[in-house]
């Protein structure tokens, strides 16, 4: 899976959405769960250290962001 931030994707996982709106992130989370029912789909709050670490494990470029939300699809 390719990331919108670059080609580096680890462990067959990827970023489905990145944005500042929690409401839009939750809509995209539901959409991603529909598209990828066999994968683990999570919503990461990039202002929370543990969530940001999870996001960086999927795409290292997300380490540059300190706020916003990311929907991650993990194999």
C-alpha cells in the first residue's frame, strides 16, 4: 500500500487518510473499515505520543506532524 506522504510503507500497512478534522477522520475510518474488512483499521490522534508512534511505524513521514488524525490500515 502506498502512502500519500511517500513510498515507504512498512509491514504491508498504509495510511488511508490524514487530516485535522476528527469528524472527517471518523467518517474516513468507517469508509476504510468497509473497504478493508480483513485488515486492522485504526484512528490515530497525532497529538498523542502512543498514537503517533503507531502512525510512524506505518509511515515514518508522519513523524513530522504534531497534530491531526490519521486512519491507518494494518495487515
